[in-house]
C-alpha cells in the first residue's frame, strides 16, 4: 500500500465533498451495503495496475475512504473483509455531524476536500 495517500489504518480520511468520479456516477464496483470499490490509476500504469480503494458511500451525504491497496500487492479483498466493511459502513455513515466533528478534532478522521470544478 505504499504510495497510496491515506493508506494508514490509524486514520480514516473523510470525504465530505464527493470525488468527481462519484459525482458522475462512475462507480467501478458497488459491493452493496453502501460500500463501493473504486480503482485509482497509478502514474504510468493506468487503472489496471493501480490502486483499489474501499469507500463507504451514501449518495448526497458523504463518502469515507476506508481502505486502499495496490493491485500489485493483492488481487482483492476477501468475503470476510467485505462483510466487515459493510458493518463498518453502517456505523460510520450513521454518525452525526457532531460525532464526526469530534473524530476530526481527535485526529481519528482526516477530512479531504476536492475543490476542482467538474466539466459537464
């Protein structure tokens, strides 16, 4: 997972503003339970040799980058991990704004904002 921003397990980057791909309904894989898998290109290798991310996603509300890995390090998550991510998504996406603010303040979550305008 080296080289993937936010790949440390100790802090979960929180996307309050959604990524351009998610705004354009370009979800690579919907795993159900408000969990999606997105591919991220690696410079010079494209998406197929890039990274995979697991995102807790509730349309119009928030997206939380929960986990990332290099495709060269592992092929995929297993069924048990997928189940655990779905359980975690239910909990994390159910947090109130006040709870999220406290997690941000404590450094348990890190907020990431994407400010580039999207062309139609």
